[in-house]
C-alpha cells in the first residue's frame, strides 16, 4: 500500500520533461503543481481522520486508495496548467489521512510492545518505492507513441489503475478487527483484545490529565528549532526527489528506462546510509553529532553537483542522498528525548505538520529558480545553504543523547531527586540503544512524565521522512507523511 502511495505521489518527477513539453508548463508551473499536493494534504488530514473514526479504518483505507488511484489515473488526461494544479490538489485531498488510518489500524491490532516494529516495517515501503519507482516509471515512459498517447500518459494511467485494483484487494483481504480474523484462535483473539483494550484505557486516563496546547509549544525556542530543522530536511529531500530525474536526464543520450535506473542509485546508497547511521547513532548514543554530520554531507553533495559534469554530478547527488535521507530518522530521536509524555503527541504532530510544508516550498522554489536562470544549479546551491544552516541549528538544540538530561517540570509538586523513583515520579528516559536506560530526573518546560509512559513513546521511522509516535493514542501526533 505504501509503495503504491509513494509511487503515485512522486512519479511526477519522471514525467516532468514530457509533461511540460506536451502541456506547455514552465518550470515554475510544474514546481507549483508538484508542491500544491502538500497544501491539500495538510488541509484535509483532520477531516479525513474524523471520517475514519466514523467509518472505520478498513473502509476508509479502501476509500483513500481507490480515490487516489482514480485521481492519479486522471493525471493521464492533463491538458492545461489549471487542470494540472486541480488534479494535484485533488490527489492531496484523496491521500489525506492515509498514514494516520494505517497507524490507527495498527493500534487496534497490536499491543504496544509490537506496534513500533510493525510501523517501521510498514514505513520501509517508502524506501522500497524510491528504488523501484524509477525503473518502473522509466519503462512506462518508453511506451511513448503507443496508440497515439505519450509515455507520461501511460505511466500515470497504469500506475493509477494499479492503485485502484489494489484498493479492492485490500478491502477483500484486510480484516476489520481482531474478532474477524479467521486465522486466530478464540483464545488468541480474547488475549489480544484484552491487552489492547487495557492499554487504550490507560492512555485515555493519561491524556485526560496531560493535554498541552500547541500554542504553548510554539513559545518554546527549542520547538521552533525543531520546526525549522525538520522543515529544512524536507526541503532538501523533496527537492532532490522531484528534480533528480531531470538532473540525471541532463547527462544526455539516455533512454527513459536508463534514466529511471540511474535515479535509483542515490536512493540505494541512501537506504544503506539509513541503516548504518542508525546503528552508529544507537551505539554511541549521541544523535546531534550524527545529524550535524549528515546535514553537512548532504550540503556538500549538492554543492559539488553545482560545479561538476552531469555524470560526476550523479555521484554528488548520491552523496547528497546519503546525507539528507538518513537525517530524518535521526532527527526524530531528538524531539522524542526532549518532549515528555504530556507534550509528545501535540509536539510531534506540530513538527510533522509544519515541517512537511517543505514539500511545497522545495519544488516551487526549484521551478522558479530554473525559470529565472535556465538551470537547476541555483536550486542545488540553495539546498547547500539550507543544509548547512540546519546543521548549525542542530548545535543549539537539547536532547538526543544517552547522557542528555530530560528536562521535565512538575505540574503541582517539586521534581523528585531520589535516585530510585516510584511510579508517578518525574523521570525521563534517554533515547539511546534498545534496553532500559538509567532514569534521569530534572526540571523542564512541559510537565510530568513517568518512566513507563516515556518508555511507551516510540518513534517508528525509516528513511522516508514520515514518522509517527507509535504508542500515542490512535489519532494523536500524526501529521503529513513524506
């Protein structure tokens, strides 16, 4: 499902040259259309979540997949800039709520101890999609001229129809709930339902006394830093995602399929970097130095691409992908360790929602720069500046290390200072490797947190940039995916 979702969202980059030539789009018009998707997604995500609560995750996931597939298919019939904008906006409307619906579905199927792993496996779909979307889209683009239609029309039509068919398959085989699962025994069903219901009841009690206003979060300078850093990461990621095929095509003499194959190379490198950087980060327990290094590497990659030949530029973009792609999962460990239980859900949602507006800014700015200069080099230089500024900003944040103190502030009583705490004592848990880190006590900006509640707040992540607190309530902390 996630592979199809991501493919229909970013295949636009591969159709860019043919689409612009046939429809008469400028680079700025193309960039605006690519980015307007994210505006629609942000506007309609909450209404979509409300409808999901009413109809259930299975029906709503089916509706989302079928409608986004229909809109993606309709992209094959774009004939003007206005139609292009409208369909990209409608694609964002159709996809809105997909990620929260999946996470909500997990919350009704899996206990806390398994949900983080399940979410991580699901999010691996984005990494898979970045590798396979290039060759598939490139092969479909080579159908140019078949039955009088352009390659980009065939690409949108076939990939859109695939999502529609997959939507009906999902409805046929996806069980609505544990009670409907024929592959579980009655004893297993009752055991799962009892555990999940008990966890949901406990979270409901915690949330009743731990609501934090997003406006208060915006008053925290650290939160503003988090917003800017995640925004910068998304600007870099989506700029490379949408413009990479066009940059590779500048090499010259390549078929559409060969362009698709070559665009997969940076993302293959990035997937390896996601795994390696995550292992190193967990081993040393220091997230900020790793994140700074990754952002600097990404900035150096885009800077190098400005001054070298297209073939060497492809290698430079591999360096950029190795830096920017792993930066997102490493970043999420930092606000996770800074925010306590009361602020985690609204804080992560706020970072994710505002930060993902980088998906609108990146292609729009790239298009404007290309129209003004006739080249993408100015955009690549801009990404270098963004990467370096974000790296400098990381040096100012707190949290993200095994030995960093989780700063909590009691709501009504002084924080405990005893080395051993009982349940309910203000206590933080670092974000180092798996296991039980030593408790840390102290004061901070966002209220009480028990070690138990902290332990359950897990950020499930992959290299894609869409992240969710896997153990927070079913609809909290969920923003726009990447």
